[in-house]
C-alpha cells in the first residue's frame, strides 16, 4: 500500500511539473516571437547602416587610419562586452557562452589578466566572478524592454574607455548569442572596435538572413565608388561622428540577437521539460497500475488459499 501511495504522489508531482513547464513554454513563446521580429528587423537596419559607413569610407584618404582601420593592432589589453541572460532554464545557452570566452582566450593566446569585461546579464557576471576574471562594469538594468537610448549608455562607456590612452586597449570584442532560428542559436565573438574593413565586410555578409522576410536583400557592393557628395565641414568629421553611432547599433543589435536567442532557447527547454515530465507521469501511471494489479492478484490468491485451507 505504501508503494502505491508513493507512486500516486509521483504521478501527481510529474503532472504538476508538466503544467508549470507548459505555462513557462507559452510565456517564452510569446516573448520569443516579439524578440525574433525585433532582431530580424534590426538586421535589415544594421545591414543598411554598415553599408553606408563602408561606402563613405571609400572616399577618405588612405592616411586617415584612426577613422577606419585596415589592420588590427597587435598588442595591448583587450576589452570584452559579454552579453548573457539574467536567468537560467535556457538549455545549454549559458554554457556555450562561457565556453566562447575560454575559446577566445585560447585562440588568441591571451592571458586572463589581459582581459577586462563589461557585462550585461547576471549569468555572465556569476561565471566571470567564479573564474576570477576582471569586471570593470556591470549593467544590471538592461533587458528586452530597454530602448536605444538606454543601450547607448553601454556603447558610450565602451567608447570612452577605449579612446582613453591610459587603458591601452588594442581592441574590443562582443560575445553574445546569435539567433539562427527557433531551435538553433550560436555563441559568437566579434571585434567591434576598432572599426576594420575586413570585419565590417564579414559582418555585413553574415547579417543577411539566408531564409525569411529579408533573405532577398541585395548584396551591398562594398568596394564600388561612391557618387560625389558634399560634406560639411568635411568627410573625416562626418565619419568620426558616425563611428560612435555605429558602435551603438552594434551593441543594440547584439542585445536583440541575445534576447531572441534566450527566449527561443528557454521555450525549447521548457517544451522538452514538459514532454519529459509527461513521459515520466505516464511511466509512473503504468507502474502504479501494474503494482495495483499485482496487489489485487495477491489478495485474491490469499482469499482463495484461505478458503481452500478451511475445506
């Protein structure tokens, strides 16, 4: 009897878990659809903005390297913008992001003390604190409801410390989760400062979706000449003003991709959890029926045995 009671409690527990995870799946699905739409539309916008930057840069004299570089600096400290979720229940998403940090260090032969981190997301801060990395800034109030004005605080902070010669930063990376589709997300690292020709070209190439609403965008011909425009006061000043704006777009775009990936990963994780809970409930139900049938059979056998003994 005790065993049957225990199995009954397990069935009830699994069913309650399935209800909770199903509700969480539905909530994540709603958030996911909104975040996906914003991320996909941001791709179109970023695609156009980066195209403008690269085309304008073709007009500049070759000696203006500080505006638009052709070669990455080799030495100096490294700053990393690390974007992670605030919460768990996202499958292996946080693990893959953490591995991307270690991969960046390994591939570039960096030392732990060479890196400083700017963090968005509690899970990233927990990992970096646990591993002993240096965190210089943690933005705790940024979420999918934050607008471009709030996000600009992040890009302004990054630009200011990057431009400060005392810090001696050679480059700035962004590590975040790139949204591919509902069931697939990928942790990536990209150089966002300095703005380099090859990096921009690769960024524009990869930002163009292979499927969906914006997959038919025409390729931007980055190396073609730009028609004659009149710039005031001059083209160099225009581009210097564009760089901070571009950085802000990069950060905002990375955040939108991360939010879309987070909600997609959580929806899939909760869907899998619901299916597993329902599967376990069904297994327990079969076990309960089998145990109950065995008990009934045993009781009938005992009754029959007792009657036979009385004859």
